[in-house]
C-alpha cells in the first residue's frame, strides 16, 4: 500500500514537483560551501533486494537532484535566474521529463554558468565535485577509465562520443582539362579498359560467326581491303552501342546469343553511368586533407583540444611530445574557432560534436569541414553520469533503475525522437552527405568499378562460350559431311588406266557417227515436208 501511494504521489506531483533552479553563485572549487542535495536510496535498495518492489518502480515517489552547466541551448537552456520549470528547454529537460513520467519520480534541475568551475577545474574534476552534492549530472559525459576509478559512470551510454579528428579541407579547383575528363569519372579507368577489350572481342567474334550469312557481314575474301573494312565497321558498331548509335543485326544462333548478352552489358553500363554522372558533374570541388592525425603531426601541424576535456587528456597521454613541440593548443571556446583564428590546423573532439559542427553555419559555412582519417582515435560511449555508491546514499540503485528506463526509451524509439529533435534544433547548415551519413562532408568515390559490373560480365562471358560452342558444332558437322562426300560405301573409286583411253575414244567416235546420221535423216525429212507443202499450194 505504501509503495502504491508513493507511485500515485510521484505521478500526481510531476507537474508541481518539478523545479528549476538557476544558481550563478555555485562554486565547485569550494565543495564545502555547497549544500548536499542527494537523495537516500538505501531503503529502496533493500526493498529491491527483498523483491518487495521491482527495479523499474524503485524510484517512484523519490525526488532526484540534477545539475548541468548552462552553455549550449540545444542541450539545455533556461533564462538567467529562472525558477519556472516550463521555461526549461533542450534535450536534457525533455529526457528528464520522459524518465520522470515513466519511473514516477520528481526532480529539480540546477543549472549554472561555466564560470562555476572554469578555468581552474577540469571537466572531470568538476564532475567529481558535482556528484558529491547532486544525484545526476546532465551532460554528454564520456565514460573513461579515470572516471570509473572514481566510481563515476553513466546509467546507460546512449551517445556515441568516440574521439575523432577533423579539419577544414583545402579546396582543389579543377582545371579545364580535368573538367573535360570528368565525364569519364562515373566509370573507373579499369572498367573502361575492360569494356574496351570486351567490346573488341565481342565484335570480332560476331564478325566470325556472321560473315558467311547474308546480313550485316558480306562474303569477301579474307585479307582484302573490303574484308578489313568490314572488320573495322563491326568493331565500330560494337563501340557505338554504348551511345545508342548502332546495333548488331544477327542471323545465326551464335550471333543472337552474343548480341543478347552484349546488349545487356551495355544497358547496365549505360544505366550506372548516367546515374553517377549527375553527382560527378555537380561536384564543384574536392577536399584535400591529411590522411591521418599522425601524418598531420609529423608535418608539423598543430591540433586544438578543449581545455580540461577528455580529448585534452587523451591527446596529452597518447602524444606527450606535443607539449615540447608546441603542437597542441588548449582552447576554452570552440575548437573550430581555434582553427579559424590560426591557433591550430586540426581538432580532436567527440564524434557527435564533430557531426554537429558540420551542420553549423558558424563553424562550417562553406561545407569544407572534413574528417582526418576514417577510424575513430578512441571509442567512447557516454551520457548522464552519477557516482556509484552502495552504502552512503545507495545511488547504485538509482543508476540501475535510470539505466533500465533509458534503455526502454531507446527500445521504443522515444529516445531517438528526442535525439532527432536535438539534431534538428542544432542544424543551421545543410551540406551534402555520403551514403552512410557518418561523415556529412566527405564525398565517396562514385566511380563504377569492375567488381560492380562482374555479374553482367559473367553473363556476357557465358554468352560468348555459348556462341563459340554453337559455331564449333557447325564446323565439326561440316567437316564430317565433306569427309563422307569423299568416300563411297566401300573403297575409293579407281582411276582410269592409260590403256583404256583408246577404247573410250573409239566409243566416242561411234557415238558421233550415229548422231551425225540421225541429224541427216532429220534434215532430209524436213526437206521432203517442205516440197509436199509447196505442191499442195
């Protein structure tokens, strides 16, 4: 009954028991001057251990204290000296309201300016101090080993905060000659070569299988000028099929098979070419940048990091020589402002912040921001943070319960809706994005490769083999017919011997004499008939 009443109290108090508290007097350098506002979760922890309540209901009726620095409106914003909860806006305010509604707790969000701890404390030192007085710190905190050693961890790492490097890419303007050759870019050079070879082979095979049939190819003597002209015309017809300027007209089965598979190959090639051509022609520039952070540093470039952040700690630990070579610049404002001011040439920051910077008209007005290297420098997850405690305030229970509810929001899609609204509110510039969307400004190579067309090439190869098989079968059949014509049913015919020639001549003379006698008799008969006709007249 008590727990049911607690849940009812929590749900009924969501509107009146959500408090806003902007406090510019907070001083995290002097932690003893601050009031401890943490709740005690030990009774709830015992109830969960005893199976009296479930983990998802463990925070019902509890009041949580939350703290956040006020510096980036899309994350969290409220007017100075605000006490009206309805005027709290941003991702953190929306997520806190969703979790309170789902878990049944109430809360107070205390915000403060960055001057409450900067520049004397690092962000990790500030977090350590804040969690001695508050239950939760609302920010995009990274989970690092230094924080875990202080028993500070996130309930659920719902943000990708892996460290990446970026810079402003140099614009490489294309020359007129490069512009002319850009029309070949949709297809890779290797594929152009393969298509040229395949076209020549197909045309020659077509000429071979069709030259003895009335149709495209006439019957001319091999090696003659006309024969050579016909070969070149056939190869030319194979080439211009790519532009739609001509086509084969086969008559044989072999020729039809070649034409079918070759036209399929040309169709797919034309479709892919035209699809990629538009993207290539509208690309006004290419971005040139270092291939990796190591190569940039080796070339003497300087790198900017936000002072006191994990990026600062990680870069200093991985590249301690940067202090000696003066290649690291620690800034207290935006790292991209440091690049524009000439303090450095590239930056290191969490991936999510880099993606936000690419969508910022302030930081990326010309859409020339680009990643340095493809892989993250170090993988980190993050989100809100609290201190794991099992005895004093038993905040470990709160961390587990909040983590379960955040995971539930991630599963049902509500967390992604919050993030989408956050990204939309943070977007003031739209730049071209690539296929996977991870690097908003790095253009992918759109050239069609040989591997992309391997399926069509295999089909055409099968057509060539079929045509050759049919042609070979015809040649074998013709050879067998000629062999049978040269033979009789028994043995080969015997030639006339020289001694038999006299008899043959005598026989021919006798035949000629008989023929002459028959001709004379016919002539005499005609003369007699003519005299008879004259007498009658």
